[in-house]
């Protein structure tokens, strides 16, 4: 008997276990999809990118949102209204994601929470038989990202990491040009993010937990602290307990394309300098200004970020540059171009962006689910793990003040201080998954 979509999605990715199910013909956006063909999606964390992700999923007619989960009931109510406006159906609502995962009618879980929750939620989701779309960075520590990679490999579920530039056509075109060899040998790569729209985070006193917020559940494995709005919606990014600052917020997107373009995964060493130069007295803990230098043996990569300054390298607020013996390719979200070194090659004028990267990234994930082709995921678990590792290495070099060398075979540094930052301490009764 031919399997319906329900059974097909549940068994997707079995190719990794040595069994292939013949793909069904199914085009994205096809009108009139029957209920049996629906891909049922649940969202955990709906305040920011989580909602953007779900919105992209719901642009595909075969997707149905069956559940929303958030520790803030104000967010739940707002996103429920949004789903009803888009689709006319009301999803089930949860505060505890573990209760949501007990549901058998969920095919895909979108994880859009703060970074310190990603590991637990991804592992729990795939152990419950769900596929996952997880925001970047995949985890908030080296130990977590390694655990997540092992868990995905063991359970054979499909995981797409939210590094949507992997699905943006002009990014791919730029890398194809890079690999043509016309630039000559690449010796220096740069990635940067200069964020002038972000300013200081003024200190504010602790306050009562807002009505409708389950703050203990928001903290999860993070250290117990009184509620402070600076550590809550959006601005949690600037505290080590929950995230890694601009290095993991923007850096994961941009450094990923350096690794992709140069076909590398792990550097030999990294050193970093920086600090709170722009806003020394505000409440941010992560650096507002930072440079990290990575040694890949035959080329170097520099990461730079600033908060409060918007004019970056090559007059771009963000981007990547690959400098070879004949010229430099500069790439950002608006397009790519090539600047020759003297007369050693022809210039390439700006090749502009086409398409919405996030929408294309979601479509890639859905196509892989429907056709049982995990090998065609544009940003699978290994890609997400590799760039998260590199970003964490930069942050660890900054936090220790050391040039650190990485032993990839043993997954450790040459520094005791750096090694102490590999594995997080889980609190409040939560334990790090074991894989």
C-alpha cells in the first residue's frame, strides 16, 4: 500500500539508516493539498526569528501550523492572532514544550528560542520523532553543538539550521566564481558586521516578572537570576549565559560562507581582542567591538564586529571578502562583485541579490522532507555545527585573552582556561544530554 504523507514524513531520512523510500511527486505551493498531505509544524519561541521562520513555512500551502509554544503568553496570544489571520485556523497553545512534543500529529518543530535552550529542545524533539528547523547558532557551547550533531546522526531525523544564506542564489553564484580560480590563490579572508542600528543597553533595576511570563521556564538551564528586562526579549543576545553576542548572532551567518567558500571546517588556532569600547558602562556583557584572527595553515580569516558604527570594510555594514593574488571578491546580502588587483583580472560589476533567502531555505527543507533527500539539505547539522564551533572558538579566545590552538581529534584546546569554557554548567535541575 502506498504510504500517505503522514507515514512518509515520519519515515523521512531513513536513507541515512540504509533504507530508501521512493520519493513522491509533490510540488511546493501546489493548491488544493489534501489533509493527508499536510506537513504539520509546531513553533517553540515566537517573538522574533521564530515567527519569521514560521511565516516562511506558512507561505507554502502544504504546511499547517498545529501548535505554538512560548513562555510568554503575551507572545502566544499575538502569534495566535497572526496564524488565524494567515490561515483561519487556531493552533494549540503550550508553555511547556515537552508537553507539546507528546503530540503525535507534529511532523516538524521550529526552534526559535534563545540559544541556551537550543540543545535541549533539539534533542528532545528528534527523540520524540520530529524533524527540526533550528535557528542559528545551533547551540551556545562547543559541548552542546557536538551533542546535537551526535543526536541527529543517531536518530536519523532531518535538521535544517537557519543559515538561510546557504539557499540564496547570489551567494552560491559568488562561491562558484571563487572556485573558478580566477582570483588566484586566496591568502586572506574577512567577515564583518558593523551594526549602527544597535546602541547601548542602559542599566535598569531588576523588576517583577511581567504578567503572563513563566520566567523560571525561560531561564531553563541558565543560572538563576532575578528578572531584568535587559536579559529578556531580544537583548538576551548580549549575555554569555544565553548567547554569544555579535560573534554568534551575525558571525555564524558570515563566517559560514568563508568556511563554505574555502572548503574548510576547523582552523588551527585563533586569537581575539576587543572589549566594551563604545559603551563601557552599559549593561551588555559581550564585547561591542571585537576582532578575531584564525589561522587555517595556508590562509587566514579575520572576523570584525562593532556596535554603534555602520561603515564597515569595502563601505559595507556587513560582508565577506576573499582576497587572492589577482583580486578581491566582496559579498554581502545585497550582491557580490570583484575588484581586480591592478590589471591581473577583469572586474565583475555588482551581481545583485535575487529572491528571499529565508523563504528559499524553508522550501529547500520542505523539498528534502517530501522527497526523502537529507543529502540535499542546504544547511544540515554538520554545516551548523562547524560554523558554531568556529564562532565559539573566537569567543573563547576573547574571553581567555589567549591565542588558543584546537586539537580537533580530541575536541579540546591547548589551554586549561579555554577548555573550561567548552562545557556549560546546567542549572535548576536541568542536565546536559548525553550522547
